[in-house]
């Protein structure tokens, strides 16, 4: 005989699987770790300070 399955559970597991796949794709596309964000912020502030130091004052 065939195995009896609960269609509601099967549908929910399918939806969860598709959400996990989409979440993994978004992590790859948009994800950055904290160290990377901190490094970029530090470099940005250093560049702004250097630019401000080279401005000609009236």
C-alpha cells in the first residue's frame, strides 16, 4: 500500500524549504560580517578627515 501523507504538512515543509533557499541567496547577496562593516566605516572616516585636512580655508 501507499504511504499516507498529510498534505498540510507537506505544503508547509515545501514553503519552508523555498524560504530557506531564498534566505541563503539573500545572505550571499547582501550579507556582510561586522568586521567588514567596521573596517569600511573606519576607512570612510579616515578619508573624510584627510579630505578635510586638505581643504583651503578662506
